[in-house]
């Protein structure tokens, strides 16, 4: 933020967060003579951001015009979020506007291969490192600089949302935060990440790095899946990246660093030659599929080539089941892409006729059974909802998390809090409304 | 068309179809002094159409602006086609601009019930006539007035498309034509309809009526399905409607008229009370499903309430199989809606656990098997195409039909003509391109 002194009493002015600040216009008010002195600063941020990110002025302006950027205060920090890809910037990129402007780039989309054989040969050159793709939610953890200004703001009860994690503010002007995919700081994840891992040493030594990983386990408010080695909740790191450039460390450098700071990595299944990889990965996928595990991410050891992903039949099936439990919320797009994956996998795996039949039948069952169940359920007066239990320290903390879900556009509510366990309910409105309508004789 | 005399030589002028006429602007040229006299007539048609159809001027203008109307010559007749619903006018409505303006309304969309029980009670009052819904293509047959002007044009080799069915033009100024759903006159259907039925007497007595029905059978270039009672090709009438108003005759009046003129009707399964209908129709659907027949249309005997449709599990399955034979041409939307129908039918039919499992497994097989097959086929160098054989009198007639398919936006070609049999090939480009791309290692 540019420093501005009050033209009347010369005190240091503060950004007036009650007003509608934008990327190109800031309103300041004077804390000494109160509302009597207000000034507006234009273009400061736009110029600053262009300078730092090297993003073209037109692209930035277009993004602002289209509403693809969002400006808000998160945990006391003025934040600019890129909701959609803008020039080189991935969607989910955030810029924190403390005294120092800090950029945390969005996690890059990992492209999928439908047929391992030809894509691996096309895409990679020599070696392929195969890591496990776990089924949880994508998190970026970073240490961000927190200026006097934002501390002031975070103590101001007028501000939109406050960190419930006040303790962190003692770490002089540095804050460790955890962002979910879209670029919002998740208070739950921020707290849990620091309970699950000692991150202070890592970030004290490497403030310019970002830890990217998956939060997994059954007590996971976004994507709950049981992993025997995890149980309720754990974090697994898959990438370490540089803040501003988003450049990843090589596989070796990453693993060395994680070992040094005792941070948990996702499983590395091995490093295969491009020639062997298809066969090895198909075997692996069958094996981990039987354990109901998700899939793999294939990376060049140098990380200079973008990674690819590939998933198990059981994962497709589980997602199709989920989609058809809430068919009118998830059906169309969700569904087709997963069915296509199954088709290509069946082709490449050369299933025996019996295996192929089983795969096909299982797919049909994953569609019809959940759909039947949800129609029955809604007919019995029970709505389409999904409950998750999360472990929190207080009801306030649970409420904070629900507010965060609302920020993400998720329809959710806290339905119970007892002894540190909070039950969060998501409501699937499209499924409820449509099925009710058909049950009442509505036409398709 | 308004009559216009040449300002130079006073001869009767003709619309100049080589120029880009629109609903609001017509170009005339003089046949006597040739290109030397051209005039433009504005707004004539717009006013005339408003007068006849009672459609609001703004709606009509909007439809023209959006490109939802199309103006062309079809079988020698200047034609205005409503490609999309406009005010009260159904999509597929055509206006023939001979001396008399004739309106053939689009066939109204029949809404679908997902659950018979509640919808029948909601929708119908007392009695429900249940007719068979056959799997072919929707055809409207009408007799249209053909003025001197359009006969002149149809003989002009410059015009876009000529009827191959020249014989009809002898029936002084009246022409029987068959339109497919979108509102285009199909030369193949026009000819076959008259071979299959004696329509002259009916239309001589009832020029203001339209026969609506389904062309079915295996030698069907649009939708080929075997019906034992049909074989290669047959027509079944399901509605008789008034030209301008689109009002249908009652079930009784329709059947009486069809009997009188010896025209074939779709099967009437019976007329049930609203209370019995659900049970009767569910039984019926199971029964005809086992014969791989499509479904039923439920109508109020008076036809004063819009009909509803309901289809068999086997029909859904067949369509899903078809969709997954050309997954990237038909997948997404096509698929989801059929799967939803299966879910609701399973719910309402109260399948036993074994029946339910079979239904689910069959659905999965209908997805995976065709998808596997097409991937293999394309990998073997054989493209995704669909061949149909039609019976025609000449190669010229077959070519005419392919041109008609192109008008409909269908990618098709004549690949063989021999002894009255023409093989028409449709090419599924999206499926070919995408699967080839994935087989070559393209990413999803």
C-alpha cells in the first residue's frame, strides 16, 4: 500500500476498507481526524502489479473488467485474487498487499492422459518419476509478510473476516497460511497444517518457497477418504515451488528438503524409463485401484516438463457414484469425462472378456444404485445433503469454517457442535429441487 | 408475393431469387426487359405474415435479427422457415410464399414424464389414450398450393434445388410434400410417403389438414430400426392437425378419417382411466420393451391437453449404446438425460434386487462396449461412420437426398449406388478426431 499522510493533520492515513476499493482506486481515511479527511489513490496497484508480475496492462485491465479479479481482506490481509487464468497467471493466484507485495501463484492444472502408452512417449523424454495422486484437496502453504497496517486491520472488528488463529500474529510480522485451490485462505486448513507439521523452521529458512500438497483423511471437510496410513487427517507434500515464478524444485531437491525439515511427502513409486513406464504404471494402477486409491502423477525428475496424471477405475467409479448421488448437482460434465476415462482405460488395459464385463457392470451399478437411493431418500422426506465432521477447538472456529465455505460459493451450514466435533452439512439444492419436482409429477 | 409491374415495360415482374431476399426486402426483376428494371419491395411480407399469424411485430423482427428465420427456395417454392420457436410458432414452422401464403406449423415438442404415477394424475383429468411411440423420424405431410410463379422458378435451372419428383407438378397447382422435423422438405420422404400411401384423395378433400406421423423401418436413412410388421419402410400416422392453427383432431375424429382414407395409424393400446393408467402403462412398457420397442405417447382423447411421452429401458439403452459408439459427437447431453430416465424408471417400476442389478449392469455394458469397439476400430484405421442403404430410382435421386442432408447440417456422402440401392455414409468427425488424437498421445 502506498503511504499517504493526511493533508489536514499529517497523520499516517489508513486504507478505508469499508469503502469499495478496487485494483485501481483506493480510499484512505485519517485515523486522527476520522472521516473528515478522505483521499483516493489511483493506479498505484495496477502499476505496481505490472512491474512485479510483468503482466501486460491490457490483460490486467481486461481481467478486472470481466470481474475475474476479486479484491478483499482475508485474515486481516488485503488480497487480490485472480479467479480465472490471466496471462501467465494461473487461476487461484493471489497477491497479498502488505508493505511488501507478495505473490502466491495458483497451482498449475495437471493434464490427464487417457492412454499411457502414446502420451508418455510423446510427453516425456527419458525418465519418469511416478508419485501417488491422493484423493483429498489441494493446498498451498506459504509464509507471508504481515505489515503493521494489516495487523491494525485484523484487530478492527469492522473487517470482513478475522483469523481465528490469533497466536500466529506473534511471529513478528510473518504468518503461515494455507490456501485451497481457488486461492482463499482456509482457516481450518491453516490451523491443521500447523498442528500436523512443524512448518516454522522450514519457512524461517525458506520464506520464498511454497509447499504444495494434499490434505487427506476421513475428517476432511472437503473430500473425505480413508487411507489406512493416515486415518483422520494428514498432509502429504507433492511439490515445492517458488513464490513469484511458480517454478518447482526438482524431485531430488524437493525430497531432500522435505527430509531435512521432517515434512511428509507423497509416495514415490519409482523412477522408470519412458520405455518401461506404460507397463509399470498399468500394473501399479491395477494394484492401487484394488486398494481404492486414486492414481498417479507422472513427473520428469527435473520438473522441467509439466506433470501428467492418470487414475484408477475404482476412482472413476467412486466419483461417478458420488455424482449420481447428487445427479442434478454433478451429473452432466462430471460424469461424461469419467466415463470416457473408463473407456480408454479398458482399451489400454486389454481386460479379459470377464474383466471387461465386470468393469462395465460396475460402472452401470455406480450410476443406477446411487440414483435410486437418492430418489427414495427424497421421497421419504430426507433431503440430499452431505455431512462431514471436523475436529475444531471451538464453535467459533467451526462457524469461521462455514463462512469460508460460503466464500467459496458452497451451500453449507453448521448443524451440530459438541466437544470439539462440528458437523458441517452441505445441501445439494439442484438435486433436491429437481427430484422433488419429478416426484410431484413435474415434467422433464 | 405482391404483384409488381415493371415501371418500364409494364410486364409482370418476378422475384429475383439470385439476390439476397429477406423477410422485409424483396428484389424484383423484369422478365421482358431483363435486368434493366429492378425494384425492391419492403415490408410486404412482414405485414402479411403478421396479419396471417397474429405474431407480434417485435417478436418477428427479433427472430429475423437473431438469424432464427431462414429464407430459401425449396422444391421451387419460396419458403420462410422458423428455425427456432418464435412467439406462438413452434420451431420447424414453415411459410410457403406462393400466391396464397400457406403456413405449416412445426410439430409441437412432446414433454416427457419421468414418473408416470404423479405426472399422469397432475396432467390428465379423466381418460388417457395410450398410443405407441415408434422409433423413426417425425414427418409432416401437407398439400401446398403452387402458383404460376413458383412453377416458373422450379423450371429455372438457376434455382437452388429442384424437386426430383416432377410428376407431381402435373396435379394442377397442388403439391404434396413431406417435411422432416426441422421444416425442410425431404425429397426422399416426399416420394416414399406417396409410394406407401394414397394421399391424393385425402388432400383433395382436406387441403387444410396436415398428416403427422413417423417414418419407420430398416431402410430408413435417418433412424433405422426393425419392426416385424413393417420391415423395410412404412409410415404410421399419429396426429392430424390444422394447417394454420396447428390444432389437432380428437383421437376419434383422427381414427375415423384415417380409416375412411385407408391411411395407417400408430397402434392405440387403449384408453385408460387416469387411476388405472400408471399400472397399465408400466406393464405395457415392460412388455414392449422386451420386444425392443420404443415407448408410448399418452393423450387426452379430446387432444385438448398436450400429450406426454414415456419410453422403455431398452430404448434408453439402445440410445446410450448409439451415443457411446460416437461418444464425442453425442456423449454429454444425450447421455445424461437417458441415464436420468433409467434412474426414475427403476424407482417407479420397483424392480426386484435382481432386476435392478440387471438394469444397472446392462446400462454399464451399453456404455463401455461401444466405446471400446470404436476406439479399437479407429486404432485399426477404420473411421467412425454410419452407413444406411436407401432405395431410390436413380443416382440423381440419391444425390438429391445427400444434398438435403447437407441442408440439415449433416456430414454425409453417397458412397455407392447400384441397382436402385444407394449407400449413404455419415461421418462422425468429433469422434474420429478426438479418438485419433488420444491414440496419438493427445492429452485430455
